[in-house]
C-alpha cells in the first residue's frame, strides 16, 4: 500500500507540474474579467486587513471575510504580495484535496490504471485546478471544496472532531456550507443505523454554522455595503423563478455544467458502471454525499441565468470532488484495459486544453 500511495503521489505531481507549465496566469485585472468579479471583494478585504474594508463590498461577499482577511494579515507580516499569496494557497489546497482523494483510492484498493485516470479526471478539469491557478482570488471556493471533502473523509473514518473542523473551514469560506448541516439533518431524520453523529452533534453543527455566519454578518455590517443583503439573498434563492428568459437561453444555461461534468460521466460509464453498487456499510456516507451534491448544484440553478450566468459551471463544480469520491467508494476494483487508459489520457489532454485557462488555443473556435 505504501508503494501504491507513493506511486499515486508521483502521478499527481507529474500531472500538476504539466498543468503548472501549461496554465494561464491571469493578472489581477484579467482575473476579475475571466475568473469572476467576486475576486475584487476578497482582494479589498485582504488589502485593508487588519483593518475593516473602507470600500463598498457586496454583503454576501463580505460575509466570507475570514480567509481573505487572514491572507491580508499574513501578507503584511511576511511582506509577500497579496495576489501571489493567493496563488500559493491555491496550489497548497489543490495538493491537500488530492491527498484526500488519493487516500480514498488507496483505502478502496484501486489498481494503478484506476488511480491514474482518477487523478487525471480530477485535475484536468479546467474548472478545477486550471481555473483556480489562473484566477486565484476565487480562493474561497477552493477552501469550501477542501472543507467539504474533509467532512466526507471524517464521516468515512467516523471522526467527529475532523467533521466539525471541516464544517468550520467550509463555513468560513462560503454560506453554501449550510448544505452540509442540512444534509446531516436529513440523514439523521432518515434514522440510518450507526450514523456517527447524534442529534446533539447535528445541533452543534448548526450552531457552528450560525456562529461563523454571525461573525461574517458583523464584518459586513461594519463596512460600506454595495447593495442590500435581503435583495442579494432573495435573488440567490429565487432568481430563476422571477426572471423571464427565452427557452433556448435556459436550455443552454442548464447544459453549461456538462462542460465540467461530461468526462465524469464517461468515467462512470467506462470505469464504474459495470462494477457499481451502493455499499450498505457506507449507506450513511453515500446518502450524505447525494444530499450535499444535490444542494450544491441546485443553488446556482436557483440563482438564475441573470446572476449565475456561466458561473453556473464553476459553482456546480463545487460538488465535483464529492461526486468523484462517491464513484470511488461504490465501485469494485477490476482490471482495466490499456486502451481505456489511453482513451482517458487523450480525453484529459483535450479537456484540459481550455483556451482561456491554458496556453493552448486549438479549441478556441469551439468557444460559445
């Protein structure tokens, strides 16, 4: 197992190195255009740290102040440029997320081909590794992903302390961490046997989320606000229901996430489908992942085309590692043909060659 683990890390660092050498590295201004305007809010929080921001920030962004504030503080202590520090943390988090995925691969005794393909499918997703390296100011999303996979790993290992740590990390990063609390509550209501968390633990989870949210609320309430909090939350929850869009535009809106998830569907069809079964001993973990992933993907859909736009791709991808873990833990180990490995290597190379987030431009004509 140690040999296989070392081999897995070797594959990962080779893939990561290739990505780093072929990635686009946006400037600060470019990251706001191609990575998301949210980054401006996070950068302003970091810039004014350890003081409160003196410029207007949308409340929903200001509530996620903790990690940008911390990065700004670290930047001033060790005199490293804020933007550079964001990118350093992005690479560190990518390594930590891959470490957890590799642990699942090893624990479930996947063979060498399965491991290579899984690492490729995770890191060659241009809306995961490439995107965050190119646009590091959206670091909070990556921190949320890390917190969520820590929670999933803790439920597998039956480690309550680790679960609460993962929840706290995710809660400081995004309000979407409410999906974690709701998922464990729904799971507890189903009364599945041998669930690691009791009703009192579920209550503690909600208390952790509420306290962290309140800290964000205090920060956002003491700085100049851009827009009103109630309007932003109303649009976030009901935007799709109140906007009037042409059917064709809505159809395109709903298929955008497949730009991120399509290779994962092929991963299921070629690697998992014939050996897939829901393991009863992991039923609680499986139900949690299903609830959590559904809620995470639902949120940008409800936000609507006007607000989410193409960000639906990035926001739905927040559930990508969780779904990947679900497929890993519910598939039997089987021998894979070399032709399948070759297919996924080619697929990953093409898929990773995003004309915006990589140095490759041969897919430019397929942009829409």
